[in-house]
């Protein structure tokens, strides 16, 4: 079936000595792209993320190496991952770097691609559905809607120093009605205070989507001020702030809401 699909779509082959940086999408393994399935079928070795659904790994007979990174958890250093990608490609392996979400949206795919380019390793970027869009869709929260917002800002809450991202929160608040925050739950209280100080209403709608697009997904609807009480927990999460959150009451189709 895969070979027939690949032929009909004229999909390129994952060749020896190449690295494909592939986004697996958030949670649901069915969200991977056709190119992602092609890479799974042809790879000799897979370096996979912490957030990749393990059902996807069962589709491949390749050697598998865990190379995940999670905030607050001891994990592989980025330089080590990049060096391993280069070494495996130089050995003539067909290498799949499989990441949750999209490799170029807070996924360090840009850093890995730079390392490959510097080493002269041929590579392909295969975008995936990012959690800040697909995860919210599974929660019944459109990231844009013409009745609520004409702009959206995506923010990472986790800086390189392990603390809250240093940025102009007042400018971010003014820049878009809808804010989507990755890796931010630990700092939800700080973010709430920053945005309220910048003029956002404490009662503005907000939500945390836990384990987005997975069978154990949970959506916690609250307010901007209420985020502070929800900052504890280790489950992968996306925070969204804006009027879009109110639409979940009508559009939530997957999960029972808390």
C-alpha cells in the first residue's frame, strides 16, 4: 500500500547519506504526512523525540535511537544530537530525525539543519502539523476565526536558560488578540502577571491543552488570572489566551472538558 501511494504521489526517496528532518505532528499518529511515512519506510536509523507517538515507530524496521528533549528533564544535549546525525549520514545511513509537531516551530530543527549544512550533509525538511495549531484544533479551539482575531502570536515560554523567555510581553499582548504559548505551563503565573500588567483583562478567556491530540487529551478552560493556579504538572501542554477559547464550548469534538 505504501509503495503504491509513494508511486502515485511521486514521492522522493530517502537516499543513503541523507538526513530527513520530519515533523510527526502532535499526538495522533495519523497526523504524520505522506513524506513522513515515506521516511519511516526507507530509513536505516531513526532518531526520535520524546513527543513522537510510539505507534509510528512500529511502522519501521530501522534502528531506533531516543534523542528527546523535555524541559526540566535530563536529556541529550543538542550538540550531541546534531553530531550524531552528521556521523550517521557520513556512514552512508539513511537517517530520519523524527520530531513531534513541526521541526521548525520551537523544535530545534533549524539548529540541526545548520549543523548538517555546515558538515556538507544533504538533508530535507518535512514540515509537520505544529501543536499550537493542530493541538488546539483537537481541543475545538480555532487558532483564527474572523469573529475573534485577525492575528495570532506564537511564543515559547521556556528560554535557553531554563527561565521564562525574556521578551517584551506588553508588545506581544498588543500585537495579537490570540496568544499561543509552547513550553510555558511552568511559568503560567509569571506570564499571567506580565500580560495583566500590560493591560489584558484578568477575566480574559484562556485554556491549557494537555497531551494535545492524544487519547488522554485534557482541556482546562480558565481565565488569564486563573492560569497561575494551573502551572504545576509535567504533561506536554499548550496554552492559548484569547476570545477563541470561548468557541470550545461549541466546537469541542474530541475530549471531555475540565
